[in-house]
C-alpha cells in the first residue's frame, strides 16, 4: 500500500512539473532583463500612444493581440510589427479558454494567427490566455498548435484595466521588481487609462537601473 501511494505521489509530482514547464510567467535566470507586455489591443488611440513612448525610449515589448481588434486596426498591427515589437495571440474574441471546447480554442487561435500573418507576414509563436484563465487540458491544446503559453509574473499585474491612479501602477512595477519579470499592462481600455503616463515614469527608472527591455520570446529562451 505504501509503495503504491509513493508511486501515485511521484506520478502526480511529475505531471505538475511537466505542466508547470508549459506555462511561463518569468525567467529568473534572465539577469537584468525585463519583458513589458500589453494585452487586448490594438486600440485606435492608446496603442498608438504607447508605441510612441516605446519608440522614444528605444524599448521593445510584446503585444498580445485580439484577432477581432486586429481586423479593425490592421495599420496599427503593422506599425507595431514594423517597429520591432513581438506580436502574440490573445484569441479572436477574448474568450476564457477554460470555458470553451478544444475545437473552439483551436479556431480562436488559428483565426487570430491568420489575421496577424496576413497583416505582417508572420504568425505569432506566443499565446496568452485572456484573464489568465486556463487548465491543464487547454494548455495541452495551445502547445499542440505550436505556441508557448505565456502568463505574467503574478506580482507584476498592474491592473491598469481598472484605471487605478498612475502612482499605483508605478509602485506595483517598481516595488516588486525582479530580474526576468514579465510585466502585464493593457493597451485597450475605454476608460481613463493610466498606462501611458505610468510608462513615462517606469521606463526611465528601469533604464537608470540598467535593465534591458526584451520580447517575451527573448526573455524565455533559456526556459525552452
């Protein structure tokens, strides 16, 4: 009985380890490197404003694109790509992937991939589940499509979508900073978003601290 229990525990542990390697939220071995990420765009105003700031400081980031928004604003998607940023897949309809069928998830991913590829000539290789909602079976589906499943460092959720004060967003990032963090922002927001103003404070501070801004794919290379 004890031996059977040991084998069962070992099997569970193995599954957890393998599963954990399929979900990437940071890379602590990436010394002095940071990945800025932006979800839900493109937005006709806010994405352009963020791109202007990133260009001003020579910073690269990763944008997790919603397919339906990309269809509405292909010019912004093209600009984002042309300026050297990484584009990720964030589903077509911003659906919580743990609530849909496997076939629907594949459709959401492939449809968004195709839209982005038509605009830029390149399909995404990273995927972020909307709301960070997932389960192990859905992660398997994502992996089977050839995408790496990306979350964010849990201590680097700025919650900028809720339109908090600028100083709160700044404090979330700077007070919890670790090498290899993946920082979560949103470029699509219909409210009084603090994101652009916060970036004008955060980016210069990180530059002063000698951080290098890289894409998610660059950040996680040693994880692959």
